[in-house]
C-alpha cells in the first residue's frame, strides 16, 4: 500500500469511510477483478451448462397440404421420432409448401446450414426431391399417412 493511501486511511474514523476510500483508491483493481470474475463465470457457465438438443423435421410438398394430412404427418413423424428415442419436447415439425417462395427460401437456407435434421416429402416425387436436395446417398425410410406414402430422409445427424 502506498504511504499516502495508508496515511489517508488512518485519518478515516469509521469502517464505511475506510471502505469507500479504499474502493476509490483501488478502483482500477476493483473493476478489473469484477471483469475477470464476470468473464470467468460466463466461460464456466457456457462450458458446463447442459446442451439443449433440438431436432427439426421439415415436411415439404409442391402445394399446401390439407389439415388432415398435416395432422397425420405430425403423428407419424412424432411416432418415428419416439422410436428413435427423440424426446417429444425436442422435436419441431415445420410444413413447407413450394407455393410460398419466402418459406422455400427460409427452408433451403436452414437445410444448407444443417439446422434441419429430417426432411419428409411425398414418396411419389422421390426423384424430384432428391434432385433438388442432392440427397441420393442419405438414409431414407418410408412412412404412410392414410393412402399416401412419404419418404423420411435424415439430412443431418441428431444424436
């Protein structure tokens, strides 16, 4: 401690006065300590917190699907996910129609970024969708909803 600080500190009578003076005299060190503790705490939290797994499935079609088909696909995809040990609260199912250009753009961007793990499309249009996605080598499974068949394709590893 510097002599001037020691001398001034001896002149202070009460503990609160001494504490305020020390905080004033060593404010740079106090700020640096707080910053180091905050950064360290943030790093520790980001490394140790549990990772939240989210699995996104996109059901794509040339035109909008009716509500019954959407409900049926939601049930079938959810059952498939449950069989793969994917928790229901981590599964998100989005419906994308190629009639809506903005939805298609958002879908293709998310697919390219790896944010979509499962794509479901009509089995009758297998070649069309595989040509669009360039996904001939990816694993597929067949799903049935009513009389219609769909192909479920895993685009990105999710376990």
